């Protein structure tokens, strides 16, 4: 059965409230129901499974779920109990299963995933567990409330760990990454009810190595928030006035803060760069600040940020990773848009790393996954609709020579060339606009095609100077890569096993004729918006500027 899970918790909590009130009312009226055939107390052992089943079934009959467009966690809960013949999952005739205590302990630990355990009623569940622990013959309705509440809590937190707690489309309209994981929460609980096999919450966490790195770092920043000495030093940084030539006391404060936040940072004696400047440069690099070794206002502002701010960033980015496929495999290309860098991993090892240019704020690069299907040497460029409307049409309005200056040619749908004088603001959509291969082609000499509905791809560029810039959000949405020829040669020779070297590539480029190389090995390419990312060692986290200002909405929704 295929079921879509709703993100809202309101209906789940209403179900819990109704269950609690119903069972409370049943308990109060227990003396009036002795002839009903339902045993409100277990006659032998901890719980009477037949009484449990009969009572729970009578409650579920009161809800009609046939008109629901999306199945909620409460619906999952009801379907699961139906498949289990309405028998208990977390309790047996001998008492509460050990799995209940295991689950509640694991539920405490989801705080390191940036999730609040109280969203899943941890305190209330622990209180019920304690009450049942002291009662050898509990009221059957109390047992049902405990069992169903544990089930709803487990399904909720497992789903949130697996798929994300927030609907990605409500937090980021340009997020098109898909979590393709199968949801098997109800099946896991059926295994618990029948075979006493508990499926750990860890089985629902992302297997992307970056997720564990974020989780560990979140723990570390949580402890830093409690470090009173560090907090005092951070507060004192705000009062440093001489940022150009800080005195020794100020340098010591700043060094201590950097070492606390980045214990791996180190410096060595150097005739040209002081040890203090080296520490500052390391900090600037990991905080995505212009690396200068000097205490500019941006560096002071970042040093003044409390650990809670970085913990919040990690919380948001763990949620984004939960929106992605649970695992990415051993070989893939990963472009992180805010970091403006590309990581090419093969068998888990970083084989290429380079800078990229991403979409400007007005034409933001979306987050998506697609397989690289082919590489084009000497690509032609067809002007996409957005650029046509925002750039080409205004350019033609200013001068009919615009197309010629840009190396563009307009064609009708029969392939006949159209003179620029025939193009107007009312008919420009009737034509296609292309730029022939060459030195000034907007895509450069190499294009990496990733078939996707948004027409986003990786490509070379004639504007090579852009890669030395710190702010590289300059494109119209596609990704310009710093080392396109090197990446093309690596893929074609090492993956495709073709006889391809730089000399052969140069000869092809000089012809100015397009050549398509279809790839037998489809390399997954992931383009994401993460404001924290790993460094090139894969051991440490870098914090990145939120260039599109997307964090605040997500953090607000998570809170």
C-alpha cells in the first residue's frame, strides 16, 4: 500500500487528545459497563490482549479516514494496529517491552539531530512509563493510551528523521532534491509486535557522511554554549576597537576563541606571516570570510557570534540533508551553492575540487539531483526564456546591433535566419536565438549536460576572471566550473576509458565544431543549498554565508 505522509502534526495531537479523553471517560464509567463484555482490568498478567483489541477497535471505528487526501501519522497508526489485529505493540502479558525504554532513550538523543524531543511528547511518555512500572495490574485504558501514544511518537520521529520535519516546498520553493526513501515505520512496529524486534531510530538517519559530521558538531557547539569562560571572551571581542593593530591582550582573546571553536586550527613560525595572522586566516577560511589575516569588521562580527548561532545553522542544514536521498553512493559530484564550490568524489575519495560560479540573487540556482548524461565539446548556446526576456529583448530595444555584438543569430522555426530589424517586443517569442561555438561562446568550450526540467547544467565560461572573486553568485542559474577541461578529460579517460588527452581535446576545440560524447557511466550530480559544508579533508565543518537569505524561513519553521 502506497501512502503519502502529511507533514502537519495538528491532526496527530487531536487524535492523542481524543484517545486520552475517551479512555478517561471509559475509566470513570467503568462501573456502569460491567455487562458490556469488555474487561477494563486484566484478569491475569499485565494486560489482556483480547480486551485491548476489543477496546481499541471500538475507538478506531469512530474515525472515518476515507476522505483524506493525504495519510497522516495518525492514519498510519490506525492502519498498523488494524494489521496487528488491534493487539498491543509495546506491552505484553508480562509488562512493558524493553523496546519502550530503548525508544525513549533514543528519543532523548534526537536533540542532537536538531529536533526537540518534546515535540514527540517525551516527558509525558516517560511519566506514563513510570506509572505503569509501579502498577502490576493497570487499567486497560491506561495501557492502550500508553501503547498508542508510543506508536504515534515513534512514527512521527522516525518519519521526521527519514524525510524531514518540515515540508521542503514551504521552506524553499527552489528545492527540488527528492528523498526517495521508502517509508516503513508501520512495518517496523509490526515486527516489534510479532517478533519483539525493535528497529532503532538510527536506522532512519541520513547515511550521508556529512550528516554525522553535522550531528557531532551540533553536540560540540551545544557544549560551547555552556562554556562560561568562552562566552565571556566572545562578549569581550565586541569591545575591541583597534582591529587594525590589536594589542597582545586582544590577540590572546581572539586566539583563545578561535582555538575553542576550531581546535584543529594551528600556526607555525613564518617570516612573512605571523602566527596570529595564520590563526585568523584559518578562521576566515572556515567562516567563508575574505582570507586576509587582518581583523576586518566582518571577521570581528563573526568572532562575536555566540555558539548558539552556529548550532542553529547546523540544525537547519541537518534538516536539508534529511530532504535529500538517504545515501548518495560512493561516486558523485556535489555542488554547494552558498559555498560556491564543487566536490567530485569517487569511491568515497575527493578526486577533484574547484570553485564555481552560481546564480545571482535575482536568478537563483535551484537545488536538484540529476545524472550527467553527456559532455559536449564546443557547445552552441541556445538562449533560455529568462535571459531572452530580461537581457536580449532590452538589448535589442537599445540597439539592433545587440545580437551581432553578442554573437547571437535569430532563427524562425523553419531554421531560416531572421534579421534583427524584424524582431519586436510582440513577436520575439516566435524565434530561437543561438550562439555558435567559439572563443566567446557563453558556455565556453565544454558543457556537462544533466537532463532536468529546470535546464540547469555545468559548463565552461569565457569569463575566467570570475573564479578569483570571493562573491561568485553571478550567473543566470547554471553552474560555471573552474576546471571544465580537466574534469572532462578525467571523466572521458578514467570513467569512459576513452583515449582522450589534452592534445586531442585542444584539436577538437580548434575546429569550433560541436562534438557530443555520450556517457555510459551516468555520474550523479547533486546541487544543494547548504549554509554549512565539509572542508576538503572531509573532517571539519565550514560555515557559509546565506547568500540567498533562506535560513531564516527554515529556522522559523523548525522552531
